[in-house]
């Protein structure tokens, strides 16, 4: 079988050949983009919910919010966003879960699926499901690998 060269032609004589992206790397990129879109959906849902509850804050700080969206982040903002001191569990975890279930027509999901979809840790999801907001969720009869429980919103 002949060997196929999978490099992109060089446009500069000193540049090194670059391998073409693999299916796995493209799939990983798409999964990361999907996770980011789901996080954005949760953020948008949280903002809308907060705006309904506290409209006066949005009147006062609306320009700053718009600036945060439109302007490039400063070094300080980037450091704060990736800091180890930043809380890993947010107040909006329940709102992210509710938005995700509503967007997916309340399709039952496992803890791992929920964590991946909204970008939170498994333990955070379990805390929401089993402790903090137990009444908002219910388990369904369906079971997954290793007998994993599936959850959905109790009131949809």
C-alpha cells in the first residue's frame, strides 16, 4: 500500500510541515465549542433571570455589562477569571441546570452528562440534585452504565 503524505504544502521555505487535523482533534474542538455554547446559554439565562429580579441594577450597570461583552478583556480580568481563588461553584448552578433541561426539552441526563453540558464539577451537580434543590429534580426509571441514575426537572 502506498504511503500518503498528510502534510499541508509549505508556503515559506523555512517553515516546518504541519500535519492535517485528525478527526479526533476536530471532534474535540467541536465538543469544546458545544460546551462553550451551553455555558453561554446558562449565562444568558442567568442574566435574564437577574434582570427580571433586579431591573434597577441593570439600569445602573448596563453600560458596564455591555462593555464586558464588547471590549477585549484586560490582563487583570483574565487573571481573575482563571485564578485558583475564583469560586468553582457559582450561585447560578441551579439556573444553568434549569436552562439546560428547558433547552433540551427536559431530556433525562446523568450527573456526568449534566456536568459536561454546563461546565460544572460532578460534585457540584450532586450537591444541587441531592441537597440544595432536591425538590426541583426527579429521577426517572431509566438507568445507564454502572447503574447511573437519570434526572430531569420535576416541573417542566
